[in-house]
């Protein structure tokens, strides 16, 4: 499905070349859910953006279904059935929810279809399909709409960058249910949250720009016990 070969990425900051990702080699299989986790600054979001083509690696290759997509644009990757949900959803001035879902699914959706997409994320189609995507929508509402957009695309590969960020408690509780509906795709989720780690078929632990470990929850949790990121340990006060 997806293969990353020798991915490296660096930034030039304060006259110093800083390595963000170092020789990343990973394979993601069909119909599996992967969670990428690790300390802040370990390269999680950077890696997800390289997969989507938002960032270009300094070196290395990205293969999707056997095809080298390293130099393909975001639009070209989207047309190859790859979807991306941002940590902070993008607003589209002048566009209504109905229009966004029609564009995402590349078809004119019926009311019932729109209702199906929106009800999964806890929104009433009657109340939302004609609402404009602007700052009058809360962060939680925008996040739910973006998740509905990903569902409507029915992509082969879905990437979610910290989907729990900025959403309300109800939405967070629904996230695992939403991901469980995506059985016919490969899903890559960047997250700190233990509840999301629990739904993963495999967890990828990044540390200092490198893959420290890839395995099941019981293999990864012991490596997080002394980590200063309390979210990874599931602390309730974080």
C-alpha cells in the first residue's frame, strides 16, 4: 500500500541545519490502522505532511501501491485516493458545507447521503448543509465537518493529524467509532491520546526524528512510562 524509503527531512534555522526526520523506513498495509506517536518535536506531523506531499523530503522516496509518488503534488496525491485531515481544519471562504462534501466526494450528493456523512460525526444535516465554512463555526464543528469530508471521499489512504485537537468531549468519544467505520482503507493517525493508541493495529513510536519502535500497544507503552508527555500515559489531568 504505502512505503517510505530512507526519508530524511531537515530545516535551516539560526544558521544551523536541523535534522527533523532521519532515515525513516516504514511500510503501511491495506485495511490497517496505524497510530504515529512520540514526544513533541519528534517529527510526527512532519512525517504525515511528507506522505501527503505538503512537505518534500530532503532525500528518500514515497511509494503508493507500487508507484513512486515522491514528486507528485498534493492534488495529484488526492486524485490517487489519499486524504488528509489537518490538526487545525482549513476554512473555505464562501463555500457551504454541502458544497464542500460534494467537491470532496466528486459528486452531487443527495440529502440522505449528506445526512449519512454528517450524522456519523454527530451533526444534523438539516442544520449544517447550508452553513458557510467560516469563523462562526466552532473549532469542534469544523473538525467534525472535516472528518465528514474525509468519510465522503472514501479514499484508500486516510491521514489524520491529531484529530482530537480542539474538539469537544462528545467528538473525542466518537472518534474511535468513526475510525472503526474505515475498514476498507489504510488509516494513519498522528496522536498522543491513549484511547486512540488502543484502536491501532500497529503503533509507530518516533523519537528524535527516528523510528524508535513499531509494534502493538503492550510493546509501546513500557517505552512511554518515563516520557514527560503525560498525554501518552493517559493522565486525566492533561
